[in-house]
C-alpha cells in the first residue's frame, strides 16, 4: 500500500503541478479532478484487498465438500452418542463402553474440522466461525460431564440442540459454498439432498432411535414417547419421499428406503402396538442404526456425485478457468 501511495503522489504531482492558492479558477478545476483520482485509487485498493481476501479465505469447492463430509460424520456420531447415552440412562449399562468410545471419535472430528472452520471464518459472511466451533465444543464437554446427573428427556433435548446446530452449518455450507458456486452443472436437488433433506431425515431417525432405545430399555412406552415416535416416523417417511422425488435415488437410495421402511414397521408393530414393547434395547438400536447409516451413506454418495459433476465441468473449461480452485 505504501508503494501505491508513493506512485499516486508522483503521478499526482506530474499531472497536477503546484497551483498558486491565489488562482481560484485553477483550484476549482483541480479539486474535482483530484477527487476523481482519489476515487479511482480507493477502488483499486479495495479490489486488491478483496482479491487477497478471497485467495486466503475462500474454501474451494473440494474443501467445502470435505468440510460437509466432516460435518456429516460429526452428525452421525453425535446421533449415535445420543442413542447410546439414552439407553444407558434408562438402565441398560451394556451401552457404556460404546458410548465412551464414541466420545473419542467426536473429539477427533472436532480437530479435523478446525482448519476448515478457520478458513471459513475469514469470509465476509461466514457460514460458521472458529468462535462458534469453540463454543460448540464447550457445550459438548459440559453435556458429557453432566450426563450422569440428568435424565433421558434432558439428554435427548441437549443432544438434539447440538445436532440442530450441526444441521444448520451443513445446510448453510451446502447452499453458499456448493450450490451457488456449482451453478447449472449440478443436478437439480442433488445438493439439497446432500446438505439438507438427507441429514434432516437422519436426524428424525436418530431421535426415534434415542427415544426408542430408552423405551425398549424400560419395556414401557409412556404416552409422550408414543406421540413423539409416531410423529418422527411420519416425518421420516415424508422426508424420504421428498429426497426420492428429487431425482434417481440409485442403489444406495433404494437401500436406504428399505431400511427406513423396516424401522418404521418395527416401531409400529413392536413398540407402539397393543401388545406393548416386544424388542430389546440392543436389537432396536442395531435396527435403527442400520436405517440412519443407510441414509447417511446415501448422503455421502450424493457428495461423491457432486464432486464428480464439478470435476467433469472443470475439465471441460479452458486452461486457467477451472472451478475447483
């Protein structure tokens, strides 16, 4: 910037030599011209700053996909921890070892996500910031430290609040850093399935897993849990239909649809029927986990399709105009 100002001073002195202060006509001519030059200089400096900011701070499309994949894995592990901890709080201590192991996986994902978030934080309108991630980690560790002193309902609510934040980050990154940047080279609905519909579907199933695990552990389904399970299953089926209507679901989509259907049938027949709860907590957790994992696998496949479409578009562009910086 110092060099630019020096160059401006030299050019200004050359173009506008010293004008006697006693010459009003010359001064009135000089002032607008000087303001014009200053405006041009300011615009040039602003443009240079913006270029530097984009070069340093903007996530490439590949990096955005990688960060979304990391968020999907964080989502999956938080959902599993919610289900395991709910069963544990309901009295099934067989969940404890897996629950503790899941915490280590979540901490590793925080470390993996941090560099992406640091880059995103440099944006003018970031989808998430390093401060937000730090606060999120603090809330997570507080939840873990106070878990044994709470109950199932509190545990599900606290986990769901954190998971809701991850879903918001994922949807924001998908829209701002992938969908808008990818343009018309992406199949309509693909990014929405990847970053919004399928993660939301997995969360409905994840909540049903957590509530159902506690119900199965107690071998009783309170009225509140019954209403909530009915709503979550109906909402899951609606989201599944939306995701399938967005395009060809492929083999993984068909597999996810089968797994969700099996979970919905089990909830209605083995947990909500007049005969009462006829399924063990461990069996229900395994069944619901297969459904959640199938949906998230479908979401990751959508991410692979997006990556393939963007790479094909970049390869078709002239040299120097690639999309995947």
